[in-house]
C-alpha cells in the first residue's frame, strides 16, 4: 500500500477546504494510506463523516503538535511515505525536504501576478499543482521552473438533479425566471463581473423581462452594498441576498442550484471556477464566460448550447485589481444578451442540462480529475 502525507484545510466549506477534502478523498479512494494534518484555523474537522469512518483504517489523523514532530522527524519517508501533498503551503513546511520527501503543492488562488512568497514556495516544491491551463500558463510565464501538473477541481456526488416536483416553475407571464449569481468568495466583486451583472439585471427589468436573481455574497459586504445602492427600487425588490462566507455545506449549495432556473457566472477571472460544473451536475442551465480557468470546462470542442450552457463573450484584457494586472472585459450588453438567449430557449436548455447531468458528474468526479497526481505519487514510491 502506498503511503503519503497530506497537509491542508479539510474542515469547513470554503473553496480551499472543499478542494483539499476532494483531493484527500481521491487519494483514499485510490487505495492509499494517508497521514492527514488538517490546517484549518479552527481545527473543527468531523472525522465521523461517513466516508472517513468507512475508510478509517487507511487514515492517520495528525494533531497540530504532531505536525511539528513530522517536520523534525528523521524518518519521514518510513513513517509517512515518500510524498507530501500540501494545499497552500507555508515555507516552514519545506524543512521536511531534507529527509528526501517530495512535495506537491497547490496554491488555491486565481491571480495573474504571483506573490513573491508563493514564488519562493513554488521554487522549493518538486511539482506545482495548478487548477487549470490558465494557471499553468501564469506559473510558467512567471519564471518558475518547477514542473506543473493540472488538477482541475472536481465535482462531488452531492451535486445531482433533484425531484422534478421540487424544480421551480417557469412561465413568462406568471412565474419569473430565477437566476443565481455568486460573488461570495471574492473581496473584489469585479472578478465575478458583479457590477456588470447588476447593471444587466437592471436593464432586463426595464425591458419588461420577468426575472428574479438570488445573489450569494460573503466577503466584501461594503462593496456589494455600494453596488446595491445604485439599483432602482424595482430591481432591488427582485433580488434576494444570501449570506455565505464558507459556512454553508455542499448539501446546502446543491439545494441553491436546484432551487433556481439558471446559474449566471460571467466571471472575468477564475483559477478554475467550479460553480458552472456543479450547476450542470444538478441539471440546470448555465450562463458563463469561457476565459481564464473557465476555458477548461469544455475539453472536446462541443457546442456549449447543446449542453445547456449559454456562452457570454468576453472582450480584450483591461486593467485588473489586487493581484490581477489585467483581466478580460465582460460587458453589460453581453450579459444581457446571454440571459435573453437563455429565456428564449429555456425549455430546450433545461432538457439538455438534465440529459447530460450524470455525464458531467462522472467526467469531473474527484477520482478522475486527480489521476495525474495519483500517477505522480506512484512514480515516486
């Protein structure tokens, strides 16, 4: 049995935690014995989760003080295996390399300007795990010579279509088409094109379209409020605000998808961007861009519309924010037109999304997307 050491935030429901837990589960499902150091700030991981109870004979849970012992240990390879998988690694961890252990590090972040401390970490890793070809390009063009492996984010089996009886009804005259837009995990709503989304929604209301929008937010509430203050009373009355700051389980998020007609995700920048795939696994249409990490969502060159997906075209790169020097532009008009296309073709899009939901879940399951990582671990053992 192959052994490996896993260091990452596996408690809670924030994006890095979900990615961390997905990779961990995939390692175990592939028959590995894993020693796990949970780096979540509150250390509240529930070891009684059914999956981990079922595979408890292949998991060794390390307490915080034990992680220090691992770093100082002289027998890491013998005790924990030849490889260490680290999510968002700190430089302190690289002391274990003196024992010959190989490190694969994933930096969960969507940036086109890599911070210096990340560069230092990546330079000491044996392989850098990146969530998309876009991120791989950023790493390689930043002068980092460490080899990369693309590990797209996976979709949990929690995300499946619900009962047809539970699906929201839609009739242009009676029942509104309900959109879901999420900007919860970002401090800069511009990254999710939220300002343009709000403006497009306002134009849809003015044009007489019967729509509502659920907005999931969490980090920059001040900025979201500034954007809301610009809305007309009529538009704001049709927006439902949902607070989420990494405190909602994947079961709750799946219910959010199943309770709307379509996901509106015209992001300007994503490391990968898992929400469109989760929504498609739940059988609902998606309105999305295909720039940066989103470009990995279709690998076979097929027509997105036949999968229940309406593309939102993006423009050239313009000034970004924070760690983004440049980001693709997404216009209000492009979002407006894509939503109108969704409304006009909704029944067909919904049928296509439902027909392909199971295939989405299979193609993007964590054991499938992590195969390159599994092969790397096997090659070092």
